C-alpha cells in the first residue's frame, strides 16, 4: 500500500482539504473514465489507481491511518516492491519491530511484520484479525404498503404486486460520477412484478417480510428484504373483528314484536335461517356460531346486528291497526 503515493496519484498535497481531494478525484475520473477510452487497458489501470487512491484519501479514517504509515517511513525510508523498508532514515525500529514480529532487541530494515500492521490499520470495523475481507453491506429494505381484497385477507392466496426500487447504475456502478444514465445519483428505478403469498386470516396493518426481494447491495452483500404492510379493502356487507364477522339485517316492527325467522347470507356464500326472538329491539346482536373466520384450528362466529325498519308510507288498513294498538296500549297520538 505504501509503494503507491496516493497524494501524487491524485495530484494533491498532504495538506489538501477534503473538498480539494474530491475535486481532484472527479477531474481525474472524468478524464480517465473507461467509457471515454474504450478498450484501453493502460487507461483502465489508471482509472482503477485513481479510484483506489480516492477510496483511501476520501475516507477520513483510512486517510489518518495511511498518513500514520507514511510518517513511519519518513526521513528517507522508501517502501520497496516487496513491502519492505530500505534504509531507516534515523528512525529506530527496534521496539516497533519487536512488537510486530521483529523480535526482542533485533533491528531490521526489511521489517517482516509490516504486512500484518497494514491489515490491522486498514481492516474495516467489525472484522476480526483472521478475516480481512471487506465488509459486505446488505442492500436496503423496501418498505411499502399494498391493498388487498377483503375476501383474500380471509382466505389467503396469491397476490401480484408491482414494485419500483432503486438499482445500482450499471454504467457507473453506483458512483454517480459524471454519469448521464443515472443523472449522477448512482441509481436508477426498476420495476419488478412479484407474486406474494398472503396468509389466511391476515389482519389489517400486518407486515409481511419477504427475504431477498429488497434492493441489491452495492458492496457485494445480500439483497435487502421486502416489507409489505397490509391494508384491507372494506366490504359492503361484512365487517371483521378478529375471527368474528359482523353483518346487519333489517326486520319490520311486526317481526321484532312477534318474533320470526329470516334468511341471512354468510361470508361463505350460503344462506342460513336466523331465529328472531319476540320483542327483539333494534341493535340486538344474534350469533351464528362457527360461521366466522377459520385460522390455526380456531373458528369465529358470524354476528348479526338487527335493525328495525319503520314503514314510511302506511296503507289505510295498516294505519287503522296501529291506531287500535295505540289505544289499547294507552298511547296518545
């Protein structure tokens, strides 16, 4: 690593500011980008060298470590092709080499353990001493919501979703440097159709996690995940509360007073008979047991709310009957 002078490669001084280093890199990257010099191996190598230099000098932590290593070789020392120092330039490596592989009391100019020192200084955070591989950051998760039919939320099944997510620009590989394809963002939008398995009895607001269907990693890691928040459409007839289903049925005053039997449509598409007890009031809840939602061996009920309809236009005979009933009950009209 010290066989290359990154400052010289970017053409900046050691006192260059962060913005100066960045500007130098952009100018050189634009000038030496492989797209402007197709099939030019020498230019491609130059571009990689510029990128390598900026990956160190453009990172505050790596730059500090790189500068520390340069100081260790100050005073006329040079770093040879095989990674060893030639000449000490007045720098005493005795204690330093005994710590990093030189041995107690032994002076060295080849400095055997220096390769390990590079690994320790430039190894990424969280990596062990036996694993110097770069950190593979996973791609970002995609978080979105989907609206599904009421029936699908109860029965479960397949649901097709069209997603739009960021994809690393294939031209600039996510750098965004002077790239017209991604307009300098490093990413582009991509559409993808996914078939999602909706579990039976899923509830509104539930989040489904689909592993590996998120954004791809730009650093060789695994794809992110797809996080789908479920929103359920309202049904014109049924309302859901847990495993129970609710609906409303209208009856007239005579049915409510005398009692009767009415036909009620269930969610399953059947029509069943519901007994209305005499004297039933409006808002009364009657249960159709076991006709709700089934899930994990449990089944809810179908709850029917009774609504009493008041006739708006009474015939002559019906009015007379009600007037007689009012007199009998002592009701003043």
